[in-house]
């Protein structure tokens, strides 16, 4: 039996006799919220791709927190695969004010500034990511063009096909991918 619960700040204290003796237990609850929204990947057929989110301290500009659902903790930031409709959720973000970035391996980074995360609530945050960054360096330039050029007119499974050149995720490299690159040529993602 549990009796005498008391909530103090972010702690719950109660008395419990589960072991035959009355003991006092404490549970600390960190004030957390979550971030949820949609990412529009420019001209993409299949949205299910991994996105890297950074949750940055606005004062120093570096990633300070990884969400609890990080798919690859060995990489910087939080890696999350989008749902087929482009939706995502980042869990267990401590309350505070952050700059949040989103970047895919073939898309330019976008940053949203001064985003407030509140305890127990969901912050809605949508991104529109521009394509063409085939080499994942946050610039669309001649190096990306060379990657597309080398795989041009190739499909998944063919010799010479490089998934990095498939900018619309349709498993083939053609004029559609070239048009994405051309439309964003010279653009730089946000830092």
C-alpha cells in the first residue's frame, strides 16, 4: 500500500509498505515537454527519411540536449526517421528556450529560434527543407552537381546509382533531381 503522497516542486514522496516495512520513497520528475510537427522535404516522393535535429542553447549556439528517442546516439544531435506524412515527435525535452534545427542528408538545414518548451506540453514546430545538398555539407554547389551527374539516368540496383543523387527519393536519378539542384544552386543552409 502507498500512503501519504506529497508533491514538492518536481519530487513526489510517499510512504510504502510493499516489503512488509513502512519505507519512504522519493521520485524526481524532471519538467519536460515534447516537440512535434511536420517537415516538408522539397519535391520528395517518399518522406520516410532520417532527419538530424539539434536542440541548441541560443546563447552559445551548440547542441545541448538530445531527445530520448534518438535513433543513433553515436551521432551529434537527435536522429529521427519521419513518418510517411512527414511528421515527427521529439520526446523528453527539458523545459526552456532553445534554437531548434532540422537537416536531412540531402537537404539544407533550417533553424527556428527562441522556441519555448513547457513542462507537460507539446510545442508544434514545422520545417521546410530545400533539397540539392547531395554531399551533405549544407551548400548546394558544383560538388552536388557532380554527384547527380555521375548517377544521371540510373535507378536503384543499377551499377553507378548513388542514393545521394536521388534528391526526390524516387529511387532514380533524372531531370526531376537535376531541377531540384538547379532551383537551389548557390543556396546555403542556416547554421
